[in-house]
C-alpha cells in the first residue's frame, strides 16, 4: 500500500504526465485520518460505464465518467482510512457497473510509481473490454435465437385457413428502420439490433449466414 503521507501534489503531477487507456481515468483522493489527524492520500483508477443503457429498465445512461470519480476516501472508516464505493444505484434500482482499483505503491518507500498506475489502469481497461465483449456476445446470441425461432415457425405446418403470407406477417418484429426480424427486399430473413458498444452502428444475422437458424 502507498505511504499515507505521500503528498497529493506529487501524485497529481505524476498523473498529469500519464497516457491512460481509452475509457480509463485516474485521480488522487485525500482525507484526514480520524485516528492520528494525518493526511491520507490514495491514487485510484476507474472506467467509464460499459453499458450504454441501464440493463434493467433500458433507459440511456451517461457512460462518460471522466468528471465523476465513483469512489471516495473515508478517513474515519475503521480500522483504517478506506476507499469506498459511491452509490451507483439507478433510479430503477439496478446497480450500474463501473470498474475501479486502488493503486498499490511499489516504490522504495511504498510510494506510487508511473508503472503502478499504468498497471492498475491496464487491469481496469481489461475488465471494461471483457464487459463490452460479453454485451456483444449476448446481443448476437439474442439475434441468433430470434432468427432461429422465426425460421422454425416458418417451417411449421400452416393452421387451417392460414395463408403463407399471414404466417410471415405474424413473425415480423422489425424493419429496415426498426430493430427486430423481417424479410428484406431480396427475400432474405434478417434479425438486427443496435450495437451495444458503438453508437450508430448495428449488428445483424441473416438466415443463410446463421447455421443455427438455417
């Protein structure tokens, strides 16, 4: 752990010279210890939010946390000053994801070095990338399942009095403008949605490209 008496100014100067991974931020937290009235300093790193919308209520959320440190240093915490999470509860009750780390100093006297900050930041960046990868995989899996269901229902026998056109129309959940499954102008069934990680981009699966759906 870093020396409790490391000065905030020294740490701030160190951070000013560092280039951190995209979506990762760092700050210096200070507080007065309730036990010996000393100045306690900690260096922390944290990520932007990996989710563009709340996973529970789907309301858009602010991903950019460059101006918001999601942890605080509590000098009165027992048995020693501690870095604590801020409240990350969304209005719907869901706890929003963010990745944080307290930098552990490895200098000769326990001070934080540039290498310490970069190592911690890299770990947070990897957690952020892993989360986004899981989001992408889950979104693709939902599209595959939706298209598979459409094709299986298309292949099922028609009900008495039901026409092929009626069956197809009942399975349409989207269009070229709205996410979901539909039959495009080329007669191909497509299921698409917005990319959970890249605003303005889409992800899609097609009937002849999806083996599980075909």
